[in-house]
C-alpha cells in the first residue's frame, strides 16, 4: 500500500470521512493544500504530521468537507461594507480596485458585485473592478462560470434574484453579464508573497488564514499591506486575527466585523 492509500485509510478511520465518496483529484488537491501549509514534503510526511499534531485533524476535516456557501453569508459584514467601507472609499476616488482573495466558488466576489452594481446604478460616475483569486483552478473555473444552486440564494430577496440572475432549466441560477463584467477571475497563490496587483482600495480575505501557520499569516498581512493604497481597507474573517508582529500595520475600523485600514509607517525627519 502506497503512502497516499495509507493516508486515505487513516483519514477514514480517524475523521470518519469516506474518501471514496469524493473524486481522487479532489482529495489530492485538498491534501496538497494542507501539505503546503504544514511544510510536508509528501503524503508520508503529512501522515506523520497528522499523528503528532491533533489540531491539524480539524483543519483537514474543514478542507475535505464540501461546505455549501451562500451570497451575503455574514450579513453584518456586508452591511458594513455597503454602509461604511465603500461609501468612504468612493469619497476618495471614483474608481475602486478590490481584491477578493481566496474566493473559492465565487459567492464573495459576486456578493460584492451586487452591492457595487446597485451603488453605481445610483451614481453613474462611479466604477469598480473586483480581482477574484484562488489557488484551486477547479473552483476558480466554477466561480467564473457563475452558476449557483438555490441554496446559495437564501439571503437574496426576489428583486435581487431577478435583477442579477437568470434561472436555468435545471433550477440553478446563473449570474447575469453585468455582474460578471465587474469581476476578473485569476489564479493566485497567497503563500507566494506576490499580490495579484498593487494600488488596491480594498482586500477581503475571510476565513482563509485559519489554515495558515503564524508565519504564513504574518507574511500574508505584509503582502496585503504592500498591495493597498494609503488608507486602503483589509477585511478578515471573524475568527481570524492579526499577529503581534503585524498588528501595527493596520488600524481597526470596525472591530466586531474585523475591518481594518492600512496604517502608514511614521515618517522619519
């Protein structure tokens, strides 16, 4: 039995997840993501890591489980984006550049696009572009396709659904062109240290760094800081935090919703 099969058997016995229920390519992509995060060179090394690091078991469970997600999943965060963050940014400039980092199947960038489209409909001089990235090409292509199940629509009212989506014969919904035009999907490895672009006004990276170690979290915060314009916004997941080594890079704007503003280093005389 090779290391991959041994690892799968351990996962099935320990996490009670039937790997045979998933496509092998999917299992391997998820495992490679966790292996990269734990600096495990191969399946055997990752299995040894799993056996000696209990917290990793839960992180692996989250990585392997297909979670049904939805638009405007954390309503309070999106309310703050709509009422606080975007109005403040649009006061400073008429065109915004936004990075949705670790966008997975696209619910976040499309949620942002809905907010932006409705704001821009009221103010014709405003415009925006969302750069949506993920390391996983399969989920990125799914996001680009813009087809979602009815479960993803639960937070939308009928007006929003009719305005922004076409209903398909199989009951799914497809994002209309006006949303897709606001979003550019592109691959990006958050651990590479290379931002998708510079001079960004807003970066959202929510519930992604829970899979990173402390050094990786700090390095990513520095990458985001370098990619933002002065007074640019960074939004984290509610269970995430800035490490001590980097908390001086940002100022909390809305602590409850984990919304931060870039802090510029003090100028030396």
